[in-house]
C-alpha cells in the first residue's frame, strides 16, 4: 500500500527521492512549478531535458507521458517531468491527467524511487478545476500498482490543500 501525505508548500524544497514537474511538452521550461524547479534546480536539469529532446522527443514529450532527469541542486535525486492536459470544457481529458500520475509512478519504479512528491498537475496555467484535479490525483495513486512507499502531494495554497484533504480523508 502506498501512503498518501499532504504538504502545504513549495515543491522545490521537498526532500524526496523524486519530485514531479508539471512540465510542458517542449521540456524546455515554463512558468509555475516548471519555472520554480528549473530556477532552484539550476542549469543541469535543462541540460538533461535538452539532451532528452535531442535523443527521444524531437516533437516534444506527449501529453500523459513522463520522463526522468537529474534533480540538479534540488534536495531530491530525480525530477520526473510529465505533461498534463490543458483543461477543456468540450472534451473529457481525465484519462490523460490520470496517465500523468500513473506514468510518473511507473518511471519512479524504474528508478527505484520510494518517495515521490507531486504537484497538482494541470491545475495552474492549464486550467483544470482543483476539486476534479484532486479527485483524479488521489484516485489514480490509490489504484496504481507501484513499489513507491509514499506519495506526497505538495500543494501551493490552502484551497489546493483543502481540495486534496477532502479526497484523501472525506
Ligand atoms: P500546469 O501547467 O500543469 O497547470 P502549473 O505549474 O501552472 O502547471 O500549476 C500546477 C499547480 O502547481 C497549480 O496548482 C499551482 O498553484 C501549483 N504550483 C505553482 N508553483 C508551485 C510550487 N513551487 N510548488 C508546488 N506547487 C506549485
């Protein structure tokens, strides 16, 4: 059984085996979590992302997939970059959001990571409603078959924390 923990704070300060980045498909950095991870993690992460683009993801990392790099100067061993879907009113993209959590855990298993910190993927610039984003995150992690012992959701504000707390312990 994977334990779920909730933390209010900045994911770049998390001491975990792996920290998940809400990246964009270019892997070349962006705002929100992505910007914060690259700022605090230093240039080594971007360098690794550039190399991955050149070797495997010339067209970008597809939505719902995940890939790992060094964590640079962050207090973690790896950063797992995953590309969340942009929220759409017309189209149900929940399977892609669930895939981000599942694929990140699969990559974590490949690495041998036992503690993994996740942000609330897609709930920032990508516009996913927080309550639904929290539901998908918690349901997917609970249903995953993984050797990861602890998943820590690192929430940036009280509203996000509340939405996740409601799902973990209703
Ligand atoms: P996306 O493009 O997938 O929506 P964002 O980075 O814009 O990704 O936002 C995802 C979530 O992460 C949002 O809820 C946002 O408030 C939160 N967030 C932004 N910066 C941080 C940070 N440093 N640590 C943890 N969560 C963060």
